[in-house]
C-alpha cells in the first residue's frame, strides 16, 4: 500500500554468504538506492548481512513485488557477473511486514542496523560497513 512502512527481508539461495564480498554488498546497496532515486520507495534503513538483507522502506509507488523483483533481478545478474558465478543468487520470495501505525519506525531502524552486533560481526555498529539509516543516531 502506498505510504505504508514495510520491513523487508530476503535471503540468499542456500544462505550462501554472498555479501562477505564487498563488491557484492555494494552492488546490493546500489540496487536499493536506485529504487529510491526513481521514486518507488523512501529508504529509511538497511543492513546487508552476509546471507540476507533487511530493508525498512516507505512505499511511494508501484508495489512491493515490483521493488523486490527489480532489486533481486539486477543484483543476481550483476553479482553473478562480478563473481564469475551462475545460478540463483536469492531464495524465492521475500518476507514483508507492514509496520502498524503505533510502531516506532526509528526504533525499528535501530533494530535493523544492530543486526551486525547481534550476529557478532562487529563490536560497534559503526564498524560495520554495509548499513545506512536516514537518522544519524
């Protein structure tokens, strides 16, 4: 639904740690930012984990399926090209959760970007390079 906030999660095929490769992670970020540049979403926060992605958006036009098809299609082609690999990059589908009106969007963003801490990848959020949020705290 246009104007709705969504938390999107998608996982790599076989939970393969594709995004430990810096170039692959940056390719995914580029694809997500493109969705904002063309006006489909307002990207509020994301984290690219080694084998999955969490992305908090506000839908501005089109629908979630079109957004995710674009991101996953582009990244699959480009990352396979970069890595000299073939085959599926992503598991089929994705998980979406619409935030309720009473949910704190900023708190949800904090939870998303702290994934690298909870996974033990870094000791401080700032030390992880594959996340962003519109809020600086």
